[in-house]
C-alpha cells in the first residue's frame, strides 16, 4: 500500500516539475532560515550562561583606529585586566 503512495507522489512530482521544484526549494529555504535563526537566538541567550556570577560580567571592547576606518574587537591585551582593576 505504501509503495503505491510513493509511486503516485513520484509521478506527480515528474508531471509538475516546475511547481514541484518551487515548492521543495521554498520549503528547504524556509527550514534552513528557521534553523539558522534558532541557532543564533540560542547563542545569544546562552552567552556566558555557565558562570555563577554572570550578572557581574562586562564586555570590554578595544577600538583600533586606522587611516580610513575604526576596527572594534572584543579581545584585549592580557595586562588590561589588572590595569582596569587598579
């Protein structure tokens, strides 16, 4: 019985190739976008979630000035921690 269903579905896909391609491509694009959005939200929510004192964490950014642009990054030199504490 299930073999009959697959045969009918395959014949329908071959009969309407353009419409089938459009539907399958749209479904795949939608699933991929939803998965990427879910992964991004999960990363943003779980940022430093393992630390016990996560409400006391701060992010120090460093601005590097060049001739034509300013580059900001999250990494700082190792000696900046004791200097900020002092």
